[in-house]
C-alpha cells in the first residue's frame, strides 16, 4: 500500500526532489516548495514537519545526501548544556554584582540525542545574601532554597568533580553549550574573581547555541523565539535555570536533527566588549 505521503502520486509531484542535481539546484527546488509541500516532503523522509517555513526549508536541505554537500565539521560527542540564574534587581543599582544562585547542567549525547546525566544545585549568595523581591519573582527561586544551599566556593569543586567523572575521565571530547555568551562572560567569570577561585579551564570556550541557530536558520532571538520558530512550546517556567536548560537542550537536539554541526564558536577572549 502506498504511503500517505508517497511523493510519487500524481498530485504530489512537486514534492519530488531530484538528488541527482547539483547542490545549488537542489536547494533552489526546496526553496520553491510551499509550506504544505515542505511538510509532506519532510514527513515522507521521517523528519519533523513542525516549525516556520525558514526552519522547514533548512531541515529539508539537511536531507540532501552527504556526498553532494560539503563535509560537515566534526561534531563533539558530548555537550554540557547550561543556563545560570543569578541575583538581580530592577532597576539595577550602580555597582551591582550578579551572583550565581542556580547551577544546572545537562549532559547530552549528540549521537543518541539523549540526556545521560543531570547536575543541579542552588547556590547561596554572599554579597547580597537576601534575594530581592524582583529576583524571587523573576527566577521563582525562594529565599529558603538558597539559604540551605552551598556557597559558590563550596559548589564549584562539586561541579569540577561531576565534569571530571562524566566526561574528562572518560576521555571523550566535549564542550559546554549556552544561550549566548552571558553565562560564562558576565556571570561565571566575575563570580570566580570575587570568590577568589581559579576560572574553570573547561569554560573558556563553548558552543553558543543562539549564534549557531542564527547562522543555520537565518533567524535570531532568545529561547522562547527559537522554540516558536521550531514549532515547540516552552516547557516549565521561564527563568528557572533547570527549565531554561532543558529547553535549550531541546533546541540543540532539533539543530542536530536538522543537520547542524555544533562546534565551539565562542570564547572569553571573543567577548571582551560584551
């Protein structure tokens, strides 16, 4: 019996893409497909039909046989997806120093697209130990959660140990992945400085997910916007560190499924003026 999405049916001829053509001609054929045609084409190749038309066209192009396209950059086997929550106030007082109050990490296997391990801890601030009302409302983190949590000085060695046991000791290449440069450049670096701790060697370079999303799909925005473009909904509470991290992870998984190669593309040295 013919498939529901059989592109050889007479009324489905526009969805047939001739992979014998060169790369640019194939891309042109895909660009000429309408939204519903793209969805049918993607479903016939067992790909997700969800997302805006720009996303679907890029996803369709990921189906082009590898011998036609340029060889992809090597994909790191593991990504450690992270999104901090920090102390905050609005309006921000002059000289205000953000302190990390939530430290979540998801260990993503980029081959299986499965999260293998999770690290999550709240963190007790020292400079401003009492959370502002704005911070509590914004992050959903209550005072009692940080009061009973380790300080950053106590927490970072636990993170180092977790990273060592889960990737370093296994001798597998890895990198952290974040939504932009801010987690490491604006939050972790100054936190280490005023805590008088050496900055972690594994966080000097990372995978900037927002930058990869922008370059791969031609669309730029925050977590909620990227999810909307992919036809996904935010799961959980925005500005919860662990929920933000899980949603960033969903974006990463879809990028990988759509053929993106998420190499290291950001660093501390590249963000001196951020």
